[in-house]
């Protein structure tokens, strides 16, 4: 196809370079081709809390392909990192060429992710939301395990989880948010 750009923009960032900043607006995502990146958020006092580490093959900043909200975390290169830039236009072009099912499915999934994030953010300061999310995550993990793994989860994790849930509920009942 004439005029179509087949080669995606690539960037190399040095160790310690901040690739995206929490709070800034974004319009693209990045695929890590090589290297590693640290994801963190900063609290009101300026303290950094690590969210995770990204390795080759992982994508970050993908919500910017869907909507114009602020970035929810900062991503910093842990070593020299090679990135492939994914723009909204690139995503649109790839969706146009895809199977009709995929073409219909991806926007719907993206919309649901946005809705789930918005719901989570609205409840983020609420202990009952923490309790609900924790219980839901546990149930989702449990549902995907074999019988032997479920037994191990119940033996090793469930008692500590229950202890946490009791403490969270007690905190909430004492007036904690």
C-alpha cells in the first residue's frame, strides 16, 4: 500500500531516563524490545512506590491509546532500553487490517478496561474496596489452579489472607477509611 509506514519508530533510552511521567498526558504506548524498566508511583509526600518491572516484550502506556487521561505511573529505564513507539494511528491501522472479530473485540475490551480503572480509582481510598478487591483476586487465582495447587493455596495463603481481612475490617469499623 502506497504511503503506508511499515517501520515503527524506535527509541533507545539510557539507564535512569524517565520515559513517561505520572500525571502527564500521553498519546502513545511503548513496547520494550530490549532492556528493562521500573514502574513506580509517587505519593503526596514525594515518596516513590514501586509497582513493577517491565521486561522485553511488555507494553506500557497503553491506556494513552484509548483516552486522553493523565499517565497513572512513571516508567524509568533500569538499563539501556530499546523501545518501539506505538501511536494511536498505528493501532488504528493495525485494527483496520485485522479480522472482523478482533476489530470488534479490541475496542470493547479497551472500553471495559477504562471503565474498570475508573471504578477502581473512585474506590481507591475506601478500605471496603480493598477488602472486596483482595477477595476477588484470591477467588480468581484459586479458580485457575489445579486441585493440588488449591490445597497448597488454602494451607499457605488463606490463613494469612483471612488475618489481613479481619484486620482491615476492624480498621474500617474503628472509623478508618
